[in-house]
C-alpha cells in the first residue's frame, strides 16, 4: 500500500514537473493569448465583478496591468475565482499563472507552499472601529471595552495579543461569520469592531449610520497583501514583480493614464526608461520595450488604481496610510528601472 | 276516520304536496357554522387557531412592510437605500436587485454574447413545456428535441464554436442563473435513467452488475457531495497533467449527476420492491423478456408509486446546486452573495434583500416542481379510484 502511494506521488510529481518544465510561464501565457489570474470569490475594492460582470479592484488591476504589458490589451485576462482553500493548489498545479487574491505574504507560505510573492500591492493590518460618540482617539484607550470579533481567525488571536501586550482588559464577543459580527456591533452588542482595516471600511458602509463610526489609527498586525507566482520560474516572477514596480514608479514620477502620451516626449531620463523610449528594459524581461507605457495607458499608475478602487474615488474611501509612496509617509517603494 | 281520508283524497285537511325540508338550524350551516366547526371546534382547535392567527399577525405585517411598503424601488447606488432624514426607515432595497439583475442571470458572461444565454433559456423552456404539458401534440418529437437536439445545440450555443461564428465563452465566465439551471438540468436529466439502471443492477441476479451497483450506490451515499466536489477541485489538478484536466464546470456536473443518480437509484429500488411479486411472475408467465417485463409492466408501476420521492429528490438536487460554489463556480446564490458585498450597494438592508430574492427564486422553482408532480399524481391515481 505504502509503495503504491509512493509510486502514485512520484508519477504525479513527474507529471507536474514535466508540465512545468516544458515551457516558461511567460511563453505559455503568450501562446495562450491570455493571463490566467486567480482571484477570490469577491472582495470589495480588491476583486469583485461589477454590474456588467467585469472584475474590478486593486487585485484585478494587477492582472490587467500584466495583460497590458504582455498583450497591449488589459482585457486579455482569464479570471478563475478561487476559494481560500484551493487558491494555492490552483497555482501549484498550473491552473492559474498568477494568484492575485489578497493573500498575506508569510514565511510559511513562501517556504512550504511552492509559491513566491512578487511584491506588495496593499499593506493591510488589523484595526478597530468604534462609535464617534465614545470620543476615543487611540486603540490603547479601549481597556474594558467589549470587542466584536469573528471567531477562529488570526484576527481573534491578534486581538488577545494586543490587549495583553498593552495590559488592557479585554471582553471579546465572538461570532461565527463576518456578517453576524458586523450586525452585532451595529446593534450595540459591543463597543468596538475589529478586523482587517480594509474590511472595516467596507463593513462601515453596511452600518445603519456609517458617519457615526470611525476607524482608529492603530494597526495591530502586519498583513502585506500581494500577487504570487509559482516557485522556480524566475523570468515570470520578474515580469509580475516589475509590473507592480512600474505602477508605483509611475506614480512617483507623476505619469498618469491621462498624461502618458505627453510624457512620451519627456526629457526626464527616469520617465524615458519607464516608458521605454530609452534603453531595452522591456526586452530584457521578455516583453516589448514599451511595456511600461502600455501598463500606464491601460491601467494608470498605482495611485490612480488605489483611488479608483479603494480610495476617494470609491465608496470605501480608504486613506492611503501605509500605502502612500515612500516619500509621502507610506511604504510603497519601487527599485529604480535602470 | 283514517279510512275516509284514504278514500277521499280531495278532503281539504289533507296535505297534498310534499313539504320541502326545512333549513337546518342556522348554527349548523353557512360560513359561521363552518368557522365554528373547523376553527373553534373544541378547546384544542380553538387555542390552535388563536395561536396561529396571533403568530401570523406578528410575522406577516412586518414582512410585508419590509418587502413591499417600506421597500425602495428606484435608485442607482447605496444612497437610495441608506438610512437618513429623507427615509428613516428603509425596507427591502429592490433597486439593488434591479441594478444587478443581469449579473444574477448571466454572471460574468460577456455582454455581447448574452443573447446566446437568452436563446438557451428559451429553447429550454420550450423543451420543458413540450414534455410536461400532456395535451401538446407529437410529444415523442418533444422528447427527441429535449434529450438529443437540445443538449447538442446548447453545448455549441453556450460554449461557442468558431466555425459557426460564435466566439468561445469558457465556463469560468458562466455564472448566476445560467450555472444553476445548467447544473440542475443536467443532474435531473442524467440521474433518472442512470438511477433506474443502478436500481435494476442492484436487484439483478448478475453478480458483476449487482456488486458494481451496490458498491457505487453505497460509496456515493457514504460521502458528502461537498467532499467529492472539494476533491475534484483541489486534488484532481495535482494528479492530472494540465492538458487533460477537465473543466471546472464539467467536474461539478459529473459530481452532481453521479450523486443524484445514487440517490435516485435507491428511490427507484423502493418502487421496484413495493410491487407485489405477482406482477413479476405474471409478466414472466406471459413469456415477456426481461426488457419487455421492465418496460411494459414493472417500471411504469414502480415509477408511478415513487413520483413524490423522485420529485423531492429533484427539489433537493436543485437546491444542492448551490454547493458548486466549493469549486469556485458562481451559481445563482453566489452571484447574490458577491453583489451584496459591493461597496457601491453597501447599505443595511441590501443583504437581507438579496436573500429574500434568492428565497423567492428558489421557492418558485421548487413549488412549480412539486405542484406539477401533484397534478401528475392525481392523474395517475384515477386508475386506483375506479
């Protein structure tokens, strides 16, 4: 029996290896004519089908940018909606080319699940929402407060850790689902609601009186979210990584969807390298030299994508916070294109 | 005296006509009496009536308020459905359903190609009516259309075929009502014949057929559907090379169809066992072959007695299709769940509205199935009443 299992595993491994080694992901993508992109089953602001059934969001824009860079057409994306359970299998088995599904970058995922994170397109973290009437300015004033939290999540663990580390008294009220948690908070069962900050903003819209609630500034956990690819294909990893960097660099240099045509004539060497009017950076990645121009033209820069999907241009109205550029007090930083 | 009466019928003191029966006392007939007898006919009956009326008075008005009177019918985003000074009480947010209606029906199916889905729905409706309405002509052609022509046409219509000028629409784009209808239609159509075969196999005297049928039925009934779907979506891709990997929707279709078949087999077997042995022996004594016996004598009777169970199986199957969400497919319920978290429509009553809409949708379909089954049952039971 054991032998049989071992043989089956070997055969499966060999088949997987064979299908992976046969061609680089970039070549496969080019021959298929589309980027196969793994999304969640819908998360507000990150990846969600709109009324026309088109996927929109910060995570969708990563895939659209990839398609724009490779095919000069942001719509050449095939979306595969994945549950949180089958997302990694889908990537390992080659069902998808890139996983862009608000997945937290952790050591164990990278070390043991056979995937490689290509960057961080959203710095998330756990936060608190309270009623304005409580007049709280910081989460450290929450001692003795009852906190609504979804049970069995790392959120619950982080909450206990934060309260213990700050010697605060915690009364947590747990619920099975996200919906119940929000409803209970809205009904006044607890003083505060905790989940990832991006989630707090979208839950707030669901409350009876959204304007009576604020999200406290403290972020008590690190949840860096970003796209990931299969291990062992460095060329494809570079493509995804530098696509994300192009978005950030463009914002830094002030290149937007609207002015990208004019920027082609810019004398700024950094912009010239970004848009491919100078150097052969695109070709060295296996793309065309105008890949940066294509991305900005079709998707816009990181700031535009952020504001459109989760920021002021969207109902979520999430502040840039950690996701501002490095020179504006945030963490978004791209290595130079040169 | 009595003799004189009978001898002379013209005597005026004799009643000539038959007296019409007098009406029963008013407390025994009419609506009042009906109410007295049926609703207040005893302590238990009376208290039950009062409790039920109180319960309805407690539940129905708030529900109607929510669904109809306080509901919001027009609007383009969450502004229409949030609580504010202009409308402090907001019921169901039907504007949200209206805005997302096409998403609920087609999912992410490309907009220019959606006429193909509409055409598929129309063809399917024709097939269903043709097969189910007993008074329509040429129902044999209808069966040919529904079971041979329709599946082939639908396949090319929905997937597409470049040679016919229809662009390919891969199944990952399918969603909403389309997925629910396709999965349940395939499940319903495949499960009955396969279930009958399995049931016959299980009662067969051929050891191979019997062992296979028993093993299949018991294995499938012993494993939850969700597990099979999960295995198909997570494990299968690891063991099969990328090129041979079946489509996600196909995996779900096969899983659901096999599942429904195993349960159907047990329902049919119950019907087969309910028939008296004399029916079998009589058929054999007439010299009918096995096929003729089953086709002409046994199955018509067995299926007749199992109609209620077959239909409740179908209803269960129809509702089980929501489990395909495990494989990452957007069925009808999943599209509602996806749309309700969209911040454009984030408002307190949007989620309940979505679920009410889903409940109404599933109720209409399931109630239609059970109503149809009831009429068929009544039609078939005429034979027993003769």
